[in-house]
C-alpha cells in the first residue's frame, strides 16, 4: 500500500481508502447496497487494516449511524494508526438536512460516541447547499472551536459537483474536497478542479471511483439488484450506459494485463497527483483484496491517461447529456 499527504492537514493516508456507506446496510428506509452482514462487514474492515488501509470514510447517515458504530468497534484498538473521516449536516437521508451550528455540534458528538473516539481526523460537511458554501463565515468560528478542543484535526467538504468544489476551495480553509471522479466521470478535469486544488494545497478524495460498481465489469443492464439497493432507482437508460461503459476502455485495460477492471479503474484515479485517496465501497474481504491491489501497481503512464481522457471526451456516459 502506498500513502499520500492529505492536503495541508499533516496527515498521511492510504491511496485506497475504505468507503463505508455500504456497510451501514439498509436501515429504516436508508438505501445503500442492500442488506449486509455485520460479521462480513467487520471482516472487511479487519482485512483492510491488514492490507495497509489507513483512511476510513463514513457518515451518520450511512445506515443511520450503523456504519460509524462498526468502524468504532473494529478500529478502536488501532485508533492512532488510522485516519477516520466522518461528515455533518445530514443525520438521516430520509430527513431534511440541518447545517445549523447546534445541529452540527450535536451531530459531531453523536459521531464521536458511535466511533468510540474523542476526535475525528477529517470532519466534512455532507453535501451542503450552495448558499452555505457562498457564506461560510457563520461556521468558521464553530470549526475553529472544535479544532482548539481537539475534536477535529482537519476540515473538508463533500460536494455534489466539481463546480461546488471550486467554490468551496475559494471560500473555506480546507484540507480536502470529496467529489465524484472515475473513468466515466471526468468532470473534475473539465472544470480545472484538480489544478486549482493543487495550487491551494487541497487534496481530492475521489468518491465513486468504480461508478457504483459498474466499472468492476460484474454488472449488466439485466442485473437484478437486491432490495434496498439504490441502483434500483436509477433510470434504465442510465443503467444501460454505465453497464456498457467499460467496453470503451477494454483495449487499454488489456494492454496493462490488469488483474481486474476494478484495479485498473482505481489506478486511473490515482494517476493524478491531486488525488490523495480513493474510497471504493468495500462490503467483503474479496472487495478489499481486489481494490487494495491497485495501489501496488502504481499510476498509469501519461500516454495511457491521455487516451482514457480522449475516450471519455468522445462518449457520453450520462443519460440526458448532450
């Protein structure tokens, strides 16, 4: 496993992080990737530690706190050797977001209890509305007080689009922005986000590096996803586009003799210096073993990266896109 600096936080994190939405399971209407087994989830977390994973990304909304509880249980004995990232502003996906100072403070305290820790390494606002990103002043004092009290070590924002990430970098003092980036979603490059982030000393956390699993090559347009899986809600046209997307990249993948499409897709994300870590969802030991192998192979050559960018520009992977 290789490691990279997490912005200006002073933290070093594994290139392959543990995306912990899925292990929260589907609880009380929260859609993720269907029902889970806590035994299996704990096994995945333990294997991740063995493989050198040191960055774990979760949120109160993931399984309505269950993801945080599992991480708190497994990582408690390894606390000093890992970086835990959680979020604030959305306690449950089925309720309205609340980014008031009182709600964020209450949410942080709840996260600390569930995580069995007295601090989080990276606290992230969870997809805040644009008006909050435009006017961060009312929260700056709050975050400073948390840092002074030792409750957070660094600040980040998880956003819905690269445009929001650019605005957040301009308005907040951040260590990280978390944003979608993968072979078939290269908007971060189109908007110049990576260049701006590097110039400001802000690291990118690459969310959905496997595009909800479709870049693993394991799913087709006919796949029946289990109850509680959010992919059941995507339009059929979008599923078709994602399920067939990997075919566009087969020639490049075959040249590298990749162990799996997933490893190749993760290597692509890690081929950009702006990216500190990727956070694929990992539900079992097999996922961990496959994903972590991507770090061992290192980044892709610039020549292949250019080809992959050209393929992206020549295709449309979003339903409704021009």
